[in-house]
């Protein structure tokens, strides 16, 4: 007679395997969606660098850089919960929270947005011909300048500078409205059609290096009392110095103004995640700098507080300990 007490049911090993598999399997990763600007922009490049750092540093987190059409798109998706964190320009963020500029007629409240840290500066640079005699802002009078295509960031900045200086377009020999699309503005500069143009972006920049080397370009200093007053009045702007030696041809510091690209999140993102994200970023400062010198991390200061936008509670916790 068989002893059924000693016979193992054929299904028992399968049950044991399934129990061990599910208990041993790692928990599903926590997704972090990071909003950036379009592919090819420095915002998107920076976001992909952060993506790699966060995924390597934080176990159980799957960070994904998601490119969007711009700051308005990313802020709206952040507010609606489609993004967890995003890279946003300080001026655009200030306008969004205060419902001015492009956000004046949008029926969306951005009060829940919180700052994590300033990631990099975005200087406004006045590019001039080496032989034009333009060394500083006042020297622009009577020259030929490109203001950028209508409604472009360059055009807005040009009008802002005119207002700060109390100038009109009549101060110039010629004001063109050439787009920076497909380098139309730099081609006009290289062909001698204009004496100066406004460049908005990080430094060092490969296109500028080529412009300096091939088209005899230079940068004019914007160290000016009217510009200082503009910066002091507008919380989204700050004074920026482009250090000597940023480009081989540059022998002196260039003083100008600019905005900052900030890493922001919704206040609903939990404090522990924010703390770990910031710890991962600041633990990889050298890696960020080697990715690009513009990614020289700064801790939030009073300039951020002037925006009237609070730090995320997780960021407050992190910076209070470091």
C-alpha cells in the first residue's frame, strides 16, 4: 500500500516558486518625469544629464527627461500633475505665479509651484563687431542692431533694454528684425549687415566660439547704472559676469544681466523624494561641471526669495543640513 503522506503534490514546487518569486522580486520603480525644453536646447541637454545622475544615484527611481514645447507647456503640465519636476526660466516662472506677460489671460493658478534650486544662469549677451567701436552699451547709439524677430525672446529683451535706457529705435542707424532660426542673424552679422545683435544663452557656447573665430565678433560690456536699476527692480533678473578666458579671444570679464533656469516641482511632490534628488545632484557637482561649465551649482539665495516663490519643503530640509 502507498503511503500518501510521503508523496509531494506535483503543484507544490510551483506554489513555492511563485511565493519566492514575488517576495524576492524588487518593488516597481518610482517614476519621476522631468520636463525640459525642446531637443537640441541646453535645457534638454541638462535634463538628460540630471536623468542619468538621478537614475544612477537613487535606487528604485526611474527618472525620465521629457521634452516639451517650452516653459508654458511644462509649467501647465507640472501644475496638472503630468510632470513631477521641470526646468523653468526665472522670468517665465515669475510671470506665471504673478499672472502677467504670457500668463495674463490663462485661467491657471501656479501658486503650488516650488523651487528646488537654480541650475544655471542664462546671460543676455551683446555681440558686436570687433571693428565697430562698441565696447559698452552706450556705444550702441548710431549703430546697426538686430532686435530679433517680432515677439521673440530677443525682441522682448531689446525692448526691455530700450525702456531701461530711455531710448527709442530712433537712436540707431538701423534696427533689423532678423530671426535666429537657422542662424539667419549670425549670417547677417558675418556678412556685415549689422554691427550688433543680442544673444540669449549659456556660456561657453560653440556657436559663439565659431562667431568669434570666423566673423571677428566680440562681446560688449553691459555694466551700466540703468541696467543695474532694471535688475534691482525686476526679481527675475540678476547681474551676471562672463569670466575672462571663457573664450580664447576674451581677455577681460564681461558684465551683463540675465535670468536663471530653475529646477522646480509641485508642492505635492513628497519631501523625501526632493531631498534624495537634491542629494544626488549635489553629490555629482564635478560630473555636472564636466558635462558643461555652465552647470556650476548654486544654493538658493535671496535672489530666489525675491521671486516670491517658496522653496519646496524638501529643499528647505536639504539645505538646512548642507
